[in-house]
């Protein structure tokens, strides 16, 4: 027959278990499950689930390619719309920026007052001289619009957020889940 534990022995056992769990929690590296960036990566979130876009200087071809990126985002819980005024969430430009190695660039121009990681107005600039194929243009628009809602590069999945020379045309299901969970 087992002898029942005294109250003090039971309390010491619980305390020892809590200490062991605390040591494990403090010494394990957390697994990064989401595809959103953080302040150190200078990744910004959109203000809300309705993303407005403004075509500042795109050619007809680039506007059509950006329509692809817009439709990929609209397939999530977010809505998108072209607007005819410069006060949009994101303005698109076509330029010959000198940034070596970049196909497109996302820049948060200013954040929402008091919210360091929420972008109120951003610019996306595509390099006008780099692209040779329609697929490259569509993939890049998907990629840069993904940055405008807080996604960062991900070379482990089939997503347009890749930073290598592959050109997928959509977000991974993982990316979509995070967009839907956030917005």
C-alpha cells in the first residue's frame, strides 16, 4: 500500500516542476512560425484590411502586372482598390533606381502616428530596365505588395516572397494564413 504524500511534499514536487519548466522555457529558442517581419527587419504592417493603391508612373504593362499582385492580395481576407488620388496606402512608381540586386523596392514613407510598425503611406518602385518576362513582372508585383502588408522574404516555400531568381506568382498558404489572421 502506497503512503499518501504530505501537503509539504506535494508542494515541493509542484515547485520543483515549475522550476524545471521555467528553465526549459528560458533556455529554448522559440520557433519562428510566422512570416511577418519585426522592427529589426524594418517590416511594416498595413493600417487595415482595405489596401488602396495609386498608379503614379506605371506603364500600361506594369499597371497590368500590378493588377496581378493586387488580385493575389484580394484573394485573402484583404480588399484592394485603385484610387485616383495621391493619398493612397501605396503609390507605385517605375524608375531606374541604382539599388544593385533589387527587382523592386518597398519603402514606408511615413508611419501612423504613435505606431512605429504600421505604415500609413508607402512607395513601391519597380526597376524599369531589369525585367524581361511577363512572369518576372507579375511575381515582383506580388512580392512587393506582400511587403506592404508585413510579409518578409521566405525562400523555404513556393511563394512570391522568395528573394532568389525563382518567380512564383502567388503567396504560399502559410503567407495567406498570416495575412488572414492579421487583417
